[in-house]
């Protein structure tokens, strides 16, 4: 589709949506959002870019092959689940660490749950982009 | 190709290490077990279901484990030479070891579920072993037949095991065997028995499931020697022996085992006589042995069980030896056809002598262990209280035919003038004759000194099978009595059969040709019928038209729900709901979108209108406090419109909308039943236990305030993992489909 307006806007939109998707991913545990929604937002951003500037350009932007992204996400989610094993919990039990910042608060929370959500994010992103590229390039 | 010599020389020894080590450990435990010790180790596996990784070593397990380990060691040593030039020998040894460990697990398991797991593992590994030469269509067919048949038996066994667990309240064999009386009088006894027997009979190739075993001879000879002498096919026998204290003693047990065993023994020995391929001949004698073992396990008498255990050991020795020797003949001459082989005794003197040793044990000549086994069989047959004559007649017939087969094995290939053969016959290398020679020599040694195995192996095994302390004494000379008379009768009858062998085989061949369908052909027809039925139902139910699928699914759902409402009744409050203006707006949006989708001519309009329906739904979610769901819904709608638009824009315009009564009726019915279902489900008081639980635990245990997300990534992370796996697989599937399509296009 050769539309200058869409082409220019999509670049801005892509940057914004990718940033926003990470924001949604990170805040998901306490407010609306999460890996699934974040992944969808990022995928929508790239999809719009693909419609405006073509799939080849969109592929260059995301650099990795979408099926690989999806499978990597799946692997991360599995890893997050299996990490509970060494700590003596049943698999897929969340493990939490609080990095002390020294200001009296409970610290920066880090968890296998976050890793799991990142896995979901990548899996959804990769899967949706696989669909998008398959449709756009083959039909 | 440039593997250092040291590694090449060391590899076979490496393969030999595990079975040899296991055999030595087992031999070390032999004195303790002979004194009545029972070793047991257990670890929890799924404690909530009563499934434990428990293993037990008693007399019965040890007898089987020693045969598996010992013969496994010899077969591995033999194969190191036999398979030395085979390109896939690494695969061969890995599979052989895997099979060996499965068998050991099977005979050592003390939990029925664990036993079943190993049972299935032997099925799978034997499938791979039988189909080892997978380029050969015949090998593939045999392997498939074996796995399907034993797989069906395995499923029956699983059902039987679950029923036993229900009846006894435990899966631990040690506890179940104490509850024999409970199970024998339980209402589920008959189904339990039939299911367990189906499992054992398919595995141990009893008539009418006998045909897979000779077909499995497609495997390389060492595998046949191992699977069909000591192990795989004896798994069913082991199961019968293991379940003896629990299930045996009823009329049903006695008669089923006796009749099936006797028929199998006689039919198989006749079929053995009919074969011209030495390996097939041996395969059928194995079926005969399995029938005999089954028949004796039907009994209660100590001497009958002792006969079964002794014969089990005898048979493993001579049968493994004979299979390996036939491998030598095959290697040395290029054929296994009994009509072509003759006069080999000069070219292959050691093989000839060893074959004679093993065959004497098979025929039951004194002073071989086979003689003791045969005497015990006759004594055992006469001790069976219910039908001694029937069993004795079956055993004498089968044994007489065995004598004839043993004679054929020794005399036909090795004596007479030398014939023309595909290869110039030559003696096998030392590794290939030493292993069968050890086995055959053991048959002689244990015959001369039966005390070596009598008290240490047979007696503990009999004790374990009967579940009561027993004394067994093996002896070569029992005095002049009925068994001795029967022995002489057997040898005479066997000699007679051998004398008329040519005419008998011709007669049996004619008989076989007149038979309308062999069991093998019936099996093929069954499979063909199954495929036909599958093709029929596929062409009706999965005709490839999406509209038909949807119509079928929707009509079924509507009918099922309507039927439920009519049968159960449904409470409904169909009074006019009081909603806010915004809520009415969302409802109107959804309805308008749906109507436009249904009636528009333009695909683009239809897609956008469908998007409106989705957005309306998202609004509803938002109004009722589910922002996460609403966001997801909105994003999905957006993506669907983008994706579908890419495809749809390239399709022609929609045909003019016209009234289709069937579709209209189905959609109206579906809408109505769903409306009723929803109205009914929101009416009653909601059970909020689950919601309350998540609300209470979300922040305290999972450190999150967004309950939806906490559920997704923490409380029910396994579900989510399954879902994203589906997402990834769907994407890869679509990717592959589209690539295939574009590749197929010019």
C-alpha cells in the first residue's frame, strides 16, 4: 500500500506501540496489562508497519524470524516454570526475590513470574507476526 | 571411518558392561533370596494416587531378572560380532539395552502402575527392534502388527490394573497379594481376570493371538533369540505368575488357562512341524512353550508350578542357544531353508555339536535339564486335580512333536551328503559359537547337578508364585513311575513323527492351503475394515467445507442445550432488564453489527461490521469491570480486521444475500438457547468461593494486585503455558500451510 501519510505515521506509531507494549507488560501484575496484551500491542504496531511499508521492511525492523520468537517465548515460559523445581516447589510455582534498594522499602521485585510473562509476550508477538507475514506475503 | 582402533575395539565391550554388571549383582543376591530374603526399595511418585516407584526382588523376580540379564549378556556378546559390519549397530545396541532395562523394570516392579509403564516400554522397544531393518516393508508390517496387538492387550491390562486398584484399594503388589480372597470374591473379579488375561495372552502369543510372534522373526537373529526366548514373550507368563496368588484358584482361572494353554501348545507344535524356515520353526516352538507355561500356571499344585518354573529356565537356555546357532547357519550358508541345508557337519563342526547339545535338552533326553523339566511336567500334569488326563495328553502330544522338531534341527542340516548352498559353508567365528555353547552347556550342567538351581532358583520362585513356603527338589532319577513311562512314550512317538516327517509336513501344508483364512489374514482384513470405516466417517464428518462444519457444530449445540432445558426445566426471569443508557447503546451496537454482517454484499463491510460486534462486546466487559479482558478483546478485534482484510479484499464480492431457511433456523435456535442459558445462569446466587480465594491470596501470596494477570501467570501458569503452546503451534501450522501453498503455485 503506497500511502505516504500511513508510512510516516506508522513509524511513529511503531515506536510508540513497542514502548507502550513493554509498559503494559511490566505493569501487568498490578494494573490492567500483562504479557498477552503487551504482545498483542507490539504485534499490532509491527502489523501496521508491514501494511504501510511492506513485509520486507517489517522483517528488518524485528530482525528475528517470527516463528523463532514464538518458540523462544515458549521456552522462556517453560524455563520460568521449571525454575521452581530447584527451590523445592512444585513446577510453575512463582519464585520471588526483592532487590534491596536501601531506602526502607521492600525493594525491587524480581520473579520467575515476570520471566513467564515475558515468555508469553514473545510467544504472542511471534505467533501473531507469523500469521500476519504469512497472510501478507502469500495472499 | 577413521575411528581409532582402541575405540573400535572398546565399544563392544562397553555395550557388554551394563548387562554383565547387572547379572553379577543379581548373582550376588542369589544366596540371600534363596534363603527367603526379599529386597524392596520404594520412592513416592504420585502419592495422591497411590503410585509409588517401588521395586521388589523375590524368587520369581530374580529368576526372570537373571534370565534377562544373563541371556542379555550373551546375546550382546554374540551381537558384537554378528552386527559388527552393520551400519546401524549403535542403534541396535541402544535399543537392545533399552529393551533389557524395560524388561528388568517390568519383573522388578512392585507397583502395578509402574509394572504397566515398563510393560508398555517393552512393547515400544520391541516394536523398534522388530522393525530394526526399517527399509524392509515386511519388517515394518511385522513391527506394526506386534505393537498393535500387544498394545491392545496393554490397554486391557491397564483397565484391569485400575479395577484391581479399585477392588484392593492399593496398587502395591505386596499388599494386593495378601488380598487374594477379597479380590476373588469381589464383584469385579470376572472383568479383572478377563482384562488381565487379555493383556497376558496377547503379549505371550496365545491362540488366537499367536500369529504376531512368528512374523516378528523379521528382526535380526540375535533379537529373535533375546525377545523370543527369555524375555518379551515371557512377560505375559511373568504377569500370570505374579498375579497367581491374587487371581488364581477359581474355576474360571483354571479352565481358561488350561484350555487356552493346551490349544496353543498343540496347535503351535503342529505349525512348527509344517515350517521349512528353521527360524520360523523355532518361533512356533516358542509359542508351544508359552502355551505349556500358561497351562501349568492354571494349576494350584506345587509340582505343576515347579514344572512351569523349571521349564521356563530350560526353555530359555535351549531356545536362545538354538536361535543363535541358526543365526550362525544363516551367516555361514546364506539360507535357513531346511529342505536345502544338509551335510554341514564337516564345514561347521562346532555349530553342529552345540546344536545337538541344545536340541537334546529341547527333546528332553537325560541327563539334560530338559529331561528334568519334562519329567516334572508329566508329574505336574498328573497332579492337576481337575483334568489331569486332558493336560497330560496335551503335554505328551506337544512334547512328542518337540522331539521330532529337535530331531529335524540336528539331523537335517548337519547330516547326509552336502547340498548346493548360496554360500560355501564356513564355521562361525569364536564369539558367535561360544555364547550358544555356554547356554547349551548350562543345560547339560544343570541337568547333571539339578541342585544348583533347584533350591536357589526354582524353590524361591515357586514360593513367590504360590504365596506360601514350598520345598522343591529337582532330581534326574525319580524311579520307575508313570512320568518315566510317559517320557519313553514321548520319545517313541517323536521318533515316529520324525520318520513320517516329509509326509506329515505335506499333509499339514495341504490342510493350511484348504483353510479359508489364516489368523494373519483375518488380522489384515480387520485392519482394512478399520481403515474403510475411518475413511467413511471422515468423508461424512470432515468433508472440508467450513460452512458444513459450523452448521453441524451449531445445530448440535442448540439441540443439546434445548434437550437439556426441556428435560431438566430452566428457571428464567425474562422481565425487562433495567440498564443504563450506555449499556443499551452497547447492546444496540452489537445487534446492529451482527445484522449488517449477515446482510451486506461487501466483504469489507462485513469485516468491519463484525469488528463492531467485537468492540461492543469489549464495551460490555469494560462496563462490568473487566478492563484486561476488554483490552484483549479490542486488540484481537483490531488484529482480526487487519488480518482478514488482507485476505478478503482479494476475494470476489459476496453473492447476493438470499434467505436460507436452514441456516436461519439454526442461528435463531442457537441464539435463543444461548439467551435462555445466560439468563438462567445469572439469575441464581453466584458461588463466589473461587473469586474470594483469588482476591484474598492475590496480593499476599503472589504479590500482585491485578487478579486477572496473577491468575494467568501464577496461579494457573500451567494452563497459560498450554495455551501459548497452542498459539505457537497454530502459528507454525499456518506458516507451514501457507508456504506449502505458495510453493505449489507456479
